[in-house]
C-alpha cells in the first residue's frame, strides 16, 4: 500500500502508517517544524473548509537525510508520488519525521520498523468491517484492563456521540 514513484532513476516510497500515532517530544518537534516548512494547506482554506479534492496533495515530501531523519532541504512534491484514495493522515507523520523510503536507506528503515508497533485495536472480522463502537463492549473493557507493554492504547472507530465514560477510571488509574 505504499505510494511509489521513480524520479531521476531513484524509487521513492511514501510509508503508510496508522492514522493514530504517539510521538516522542523530539519526533513531535521534528514533525511540526517540517510540516510548517513543507505544507501549503493553509493557502487552501476558505471559511474554515479545505478547498481541495482528495489526492490533491499540497505538501513536499522530504527525503531521509544521512542522520536518519527527514531532510527538509531535499524534497519531492507529494503529487509526484501517485496513489489513489489515500489521506495525508495515513502517511504524513512518518514522512515528515523520517522522510521517504528509498533503497539506499533500507538499513535505517529496518531499524525503525523493528522498534515501532501498532497498538490500536480495530475489528475487521465483524459483519460490516470495521466495527464502529457505540458503547463499551466486554472486549473493550478487557482491552482497557491490559496495562502490559503489549496492551492496546486505542480502539478504532467510535460512533459520534458514543459514551465511553466507564473507561475513564480504568485509563486514569494507569497514571
């Protein structure tokens, strides 16, 4: 599912990630600095609404620098790397923090993949996937009680207005 393009003899991939991410302070600072420098989205807002179509990317994707982080001075326009139906929130954090994947940086990416882990629960095995939670289910309660390092931090797809107040004491109690 990675977007791919070959530009000037180099294959660039935009690494896809989950829509919910947890960032260290350092990674958050890198993201904010690079997004401020490389995004043009603020120019496409009218009355608080974006005036862009899906797939009309208005940002530059940095290449990975020698230090293993995104180099905001060496970029490819995101529109030059085509993929249909993808939302920026599925790729922008990885790209702005670490840059584009290219084979010459494969060993650095391997080490990143070895340390990252998705800890979001999404039920794809239901009748109409993904499951949209409208209330706390026995499974969500069980997942919330798991405080081990392998426990889930998020459950994905909540219905608008759904109440999960009964989970609050479980989550607050972890601090």
